[in-house]
C-alpha cells in the first residue's frame, strides 16, 4: 500500500492529523494497533482548551461537542477544608474550557474520516520503520495475520508513549528529559449526577482528589494513590470513603453524591519530553514525543497543537516545496510543550501529598494555593495556562 503521509496511531493526534491533511488535499493512511471498539471506549482525558475546541469547530468536527460538551468558566481549588473559585474566563480574556470526553473526540474524528473516504486500518500494529533517513520511508505492520508494508513520503509517529516510532530513531539522536512522580491516579466514572457545577481540585493531607464530570448524569473522579497500587485493593466502598474524606468541606455545607462505578483504571504520573521531535522523514506528535502528569489536563490538548503545526508544515511542503516549516516543526512545538510541562509539574507539585508527608512542604503548598486564590496575578497565571495560551 502507498500513501503520502503514513500515520501510526489512531489516538487524537493521528486521527486529527489525518483529518487536517484531508482538508488540505493530502492523502494519508492511519494504522492502529487496537480495534475500533477499543479506541472508542478508552476513557481518558476530558478537558478541552479553548484553542482545541475552536480548531475542532473550524474544521467541521465540533457539532456533537457543541451540543453535548459542558462549557466551564471557572474551577475550584479546595484546601484547608474550604473551596476557592478561580474565575478562568474573567481572568483569561473570556476564554473557557469544555468538558467533552477524549473518546467522544475520537469517535467524532473516526466518523468524519470514514465519511470522507479516509483509510484507517484497525488491528494493524506497526512493528518497525524503514528508510526514515531516505526519501522513501515505509512502515512495516501486521494486519489480519500477515506482514504488510505501507510506503509513504513521510511518517507521522502518533503512536503514544508505548509506540514503536520513537524507537526507530538511531541511538544518540534524541535526548530524553524525564521525571517520575511517587504516586499514580485512580480514576473512576460513576453513574451519578455531578455534585458540583465546576471541577474541584482538592488538596488534602491524605492525598489529592479531583471531582470532574462527563455529562449531567455521569461523574468522573480521580484519587491520588501509590504508584504500584492495584485496583483489587480498591473496592467501591473504599473509593467513595476516600473521596468523601478528601473532598469534604469543614462547615459541612457541601455533600458528595455516590453512585454505581461504571469504569475504573490507574494511570501513572510522569513528565517526559524527547528532543528533537523529528528525525529525517519521521515526525513525532502527541504522547509519542511527550507526556505530562494529568493534573494540568494538557496531554490531549498538546497532541492537537502538535498536529496543527505539522499539518500546516506539510501543506507548505506539498504545496510549494517549502521545507522551512517542516524543518522548524520540533522547535515550534517544543515551546508549547515546555510551557505545558512546567504548568503540569507546578499543578502536580502544589496539589499532591509527597511520600513521608514532609510538614514543611505541606505548608509551602498551602502558601502557594492561598496565593493562587488571593492574588489576581497568580490566579491569572493559573487561568491563562489552564484554558490554554494563544501564543507561546
Ligand atoms: P494516544 O491517545 O495514546 O494514541 C496513540 C495510539 O497509537 C493508540 O490508539 C494506540 O493504540 C496506538 N498505537 C500504539 N502502538 C502502536 C503501534 N505499534 N502501531 C499502531 N498503533 C499503535 N490527559 C489528560 O489531560 N487528562 C487525563 O485524565 C488523562 N488520562 C489518561 C489516562 C491514560 C490511561 C493515559 C494513557 C493517558 C491519559 N491522559 C490524560 C493523556 C491523554 O489521554 C493523552 O495525552 C492523549 O491520549 C494523547 O494522544 P495521542 O494521540 O498522542 O496518543
Ligand atoms: C479530567 C482529567 C484531568 O486530568 C484533569 O486535570 C481534569 C479533568 C477529566 O478526565 O475530566
């Protein structure tokens, strides 16, 4: 098989890139390891920045999001047993976030690609790349029990953190920057109306908790847990009891409604960047090139930002042979990537309990949180990063 751009991975990065390229008349094929059902059901992120929402809307894949997405103009930081609202939109020039599950974005993109005659091969796992330092790269993949080859002009490695594309770059070319955190998140979806209108990020001596949502009848929660934690040790009663404790307010003026848990999982917390994000005819995008701890809700938004830059650069290259924007791809993306790295690290450091419960650090976190909700300058920093910066 042959195409112009060979895309590995049908997550948000790969699918949205394929869609953007189609709008510019550039052909692509997406290879995806898992089944369509699997990628459409995978529960992950839920917060879309204003820029992500605008881009999905402008490119014709925002109809369902406009109907079902929940637009939020603020978030709550809860600490010391009290809630404090950060008025995001007021502080960030009217910009807002939209709560719309990642798997809904993925469903909408798959539907759009298929309606436009796009080629997405599910259960087609890439096993290796050939000739990425030549003009004729190719992706080797396995599909329906057979070894196949996808020939292309360029490869977009959108295959997530555990994919194969990053490893195809020769040793010594990439530099990795990394930080592991001594905790993970246990996430649940519960069939119960949210007990809050806006997201609650809660700092507590027992560890961080987050109250989010997906719809008027579906709530999403996260609990900080040990990095090697197993779901077997977390029956529903323990999850709810811990959420009740960590989200409680001192004066009892708020209560948390419980309901049946319909999905649960544990996510590692890691910061990771490789530089550069390109080598020869291979361009890495999204989680394949960088990971952020989920506290800042940036992973999905960064993936979308990368492929926007890549699609523009490819349009220039195919249009009039301009190699400048393609050559500058990595440099251009990394500015936003590092801004999001810092923001995600900062939110994570401010809100989680660190091992040993160092009392000095606990006091520093409270001082930082209080500053974030009492100083307009500090709150604006949080707000403009959270809704997404226009220029980086
Ligand atoms: P992915 O969504 O990972 O897509 C990569 C795709 O490539 C996958 O479909 C995978 O199956 C496929 N693939 C892998 N290997 C191959 C191969 N060899 N051949 C073909 N296909 C391959 N972010 C937040 O902001 N908030 C959250 O709550 C949050 N929760 C998360 C929970 C989990 C378990 C994970 C893993 C991530 C979470 N994230 C969260 C991060 C966010 O979901 C990611 O940043 C986002 O999915 C990145 O999109 P992507 O397209 O780059 O990668
Ligand atoms: C959600 C996930 C996040 O990582 C976050 O910071 C806020 C909300 C969510 O899944 O709803």
